[in-house]
C-alpha cells in the first residue's frame, strides 16, 4: 500500500471514530420535530389600537420580531406562519414549558424609564390562619389587611383622577401591589442597544442594559435631574423596579433588578434585544401537542427505511461481489456522518428529514455504481486492476460532483424559501450529499486500496 493510501485510510478511520463519538449513545442527542416529538402550539391574534393600527407592515414586523425572539430562545426549526389577515400560528418543537415560551413571544416588551410623581404604600401579604393562635386574631389581621388594601385602592383612584386629561402621565402597579403615579418618559426601548443577563453583588439575576448614543444622552439628563429621587423602570405597563438615583449616570448603561429567576431574566433580555412587538397580541390558543404521527407511524417509517437499506446492501453484494462490501461499508459510514452532522448542527429531525436520510442511501450507492461501472470499462479495455481503479475514480469524479452540486443547489433553494419541516428536509439532504460524496471519493477508495494490498485480484 502506498503512503498516500495509508494516509487516506487513517483519515477514514479518524473521521468514522469521531462521528461515532458524537452519535453514540444516540438517545437524547437528536432533536425531534413537532411531528415526531411534539411541542407547543400557539395562535396569536393581533389587536389594533389607535396608536398602533393593524397594517400589512405591522404584521410583517410582528413576524420578524417573533422569529428573532424564538431564534435567540434556542428553539430549532420553529414554524411561524401567518393565518388570515391578523393571526399568527407558532409551532415550537420540543418545548417542555409552553407557558415560558408564551411569556417570551406574547409580551409586548415595551420598556420605558419614567419619572415617579407619587407612590402608594405597599400592600402587605395576606394573612394565613397558620400564623395566628386564634380565629379572633386571624379575623383582626384580615380586617387590617383589607383596610390597608382599601387605602392603596383609594390612593390609586386619586392618582387616576390626577392623570385624567394630562398626556404623558400614567398610573401603574408593581409586583408588590404598590401604585405609582408616573410622569413623562425619559428613555424608551427604541433607544436600547443591547440587553444581557448578569448578576449583582448579591448574586441575584439582573438585566444589564446599554443604550445607543441618543439613549445615553437622555439617560444622562434624566439621572442628573433626579439625584435623590426615584426613576421607574416600566415594562408593558408594570413597574419592574423604581430605584433611587444616587448620582448622575453617564455612559448609557443601566440595569433592571427585580424578583425574577435567572431564566426569567434571560427571557426578559431576549425580549428587549429583539425589540417590542409592533402591535398588541392576544393568545387565542396555547397548548402542548403530542407527536402528530403517532409512535406507530414513526416505527413504521423507521422500519421501512431499514428494509430499504437492507435491500440496497444485499443488491450491492449480489451484483458486485467483494466490491459490494466496500460500497456497503462506505454506506454505513455515510449514514453515521449524516447523524453526526445533524447532532453537531443541532438540526431538528422531522418526518421529511427521515425521507432525506433514506434519499441519502440511494445517492451514496449511486456514486459507487458510477465508479464501479467505470472501473469495469477501464479493466476490460486492458488496464491493470490498479490502473482501472485510479481511472474509474478520476473519471467518475466529475459526474459525481456535477450531480451532487445540482442537488445541493436544490436543497439551498428549499432552505431559503421553505420553513419548518421543509427546511429540516433541506438541511438533512445537504448533510447527506456532502457525506455521500466524501464516502464515494475517499472511503470507498481507501477500503478498495486496503483490499488490493491484501489480495491482488478483485472480481470486476
């Protein structure tokens, strides 16, 4: 065996070993699509307002913001499609928490920094019977709590009366039940440049904000004018926090702290980075869905693929003899590379994707047939076995590349214009084409060279 043949064989062994390490154990490594695994199905209804009417442009921007949020959330192969004039259907494969996904894509994420004109007392937590020695004490506690809540409600009504007829003023509550009288907007979400999750000095999750040039100027002016006073951070009409400004803040950086977990802070940062929804949306449907094909259909699909692969293996052995062994080994490595590629690219496997894998079997064997038939022609013309091998591979290479490049172009068109399962099919097909060409040109040749080194006569 020549030195270059040994290097080719070592390359094949190394690639196959690396692919096997990626694939096995395969359980849980391949992401399954909505049709195979299930996930979340959400239908949103766009609601127009005088400030944000429903137009063709607003719906297109809504679709763009939703896709941007979901892409950052890490859901692969989502299906986001318009239904009718003002509805959007979202399918999220493999999502275990539909409520968290709904919170991500359904909130407007309208961020505002506003002046605090007034604030009500905090509503104390409601009393619980287990914390009191007697029913009488418990009833007294409930009476005190009701009085405190009534006082907060009274203050809220007074604030609403002050807001009436005054543009730019707003009444909002926080998570603790306090009511705020808010003044004009200092800085809005449109001036936000970036939002990232971080931790404060107490290891609590916060959202770190960075403004653009205009936002940095406005934030600098707002903090300079409110040293020793509160500035509220309002998200979708709810006061997230209202810190007291200790000193003027320059540089256009701030943080949002509140009673949220790390995952909630991560979702909030994603929403702020992706931008606010251009129109208000209402949730018409939110449900978890199981595999639409059913476990039996999935098993039958896999069984048919295995039967097809088995028939191809038998055909190659019967028709090409010992050459068929090399083709079958190359086919196995090709399928291994396809699965490794899908795992590394975090591609979602759907039923069309399974079809793409089965199609890869045919393409991989087709390349070997072209090579073997060319080798036969060269051998029958009087060339030696080694010369026929070299000529067969070199002359069939052009045909193999031409046919597979056209397939890659078709897959690229499907990926660019398609969505959901169609894109999954395009990804699987593309990976399969690359793996098939590698196995045709490199793997099959390395195996045949190894066979020739051990046995100088091969039946052609």
